[in-house]
C-alpha cells in the first residue's frame, strides 16, 4: 500500500452519516408538517419507505435518467403518494426544508475523524461525490471535514457522475494523481467500486452491513477503523 499517495473518499454513507442525519431531519419535519395528522400513523414506516424511494431516485440520477430537480422533489411526492397525500405544495415545502436542514447535521460514521487524522499526514485526501455541490460543501463545513481534503470534486464540477470513469479521470487530473498512486474508498458497489475499477483505480469497498456480492474489489472493510491496517 506504500505506493499510494492519493486517497479519494466518497462522502455520504462513507464519512457523513446520511442515514442518521436524514432520520433526524425527517423526524423534525414530521412534527412541523403534522404528518400523523395527515394520516401517516407511523413516521418510522414513512422513513423506511422514503429511503427506498430516495435510493432508487439517486440511482436513476447517477445513470442520467432524471435531473436534480426531479430527484429533489419526486422523492417526497412519491413517499406522500403512498399514503394518498397528493398535496404538491406540501411536497415542495417539505423538500425545500429537508434540503436546507439535513446538510447542517454533523453526525459522522464511527472512526471517521480518527481515520482522517491518521491518514492526513501520510496522504493527500480528496472527495468524489455525486451529491449536489452547494449541499455537499455545507455538510463538509458543518461536520468539520472540509479541512482534511485538498480537492473536493462533485459530479456537477466534473460534468460526469460516478460510476462514469470520466469523473475519476477528471479527479486524478485535478489532484495531480494517477491510477498507480490512487485508491478510492466508498460504500456504493456501482458508483464507487465499479466506477473506480473501470478507471483503473484500486478500491476499498466500505460495506458495514456485510452485504453479499460477487464483484471483484481490491479491499473490503466493514468498519472505517480497518483502514488502519490497510493504509
């Protein structure tokens, strides 16, 4: 591993705890918009259904099937539709509030800061994310992560989304890196691992749920702390 000089991290679900931050935000908004009074008797169930819809829409966005506006608002419109709520004003207001509040949350995955403190003196660290640029920078600043990274590459900045190999090529060029001295760490098999592999970059698949798969990966970890033994 000593040949590596550049480490590229995904942000959401790899360092920034999107599940916890999203849940906190949705619980707050469920009170503000009185979701129980609108017939959603189980907010926990609503969050589970929302997450399924959101994950699928993000996949569609990565594959250029929908645009960011559709992603941002359809996830709530479709979630509310499951409960026969068709109030477009509610979907729009709820979506705007979510986008404004969630990035201000600062919950991180276990050992995120400890690992970054360990890696920073040894490597140049960078972010590659499909998340919206203005949102991701808010997350990085509010969770005190931004100072760790030399380059922060969003899909909007690169003009391509993971898993397109061109976003990895753009990122390496911007960072002054190459395929031999770079490694990508992320939680998404398709976007991070298959994408990086397609660009000729080694990968670390962060798989805390130990989800079974058949993909060939350079390394696989279930906890960020395991990076201490790899890097």
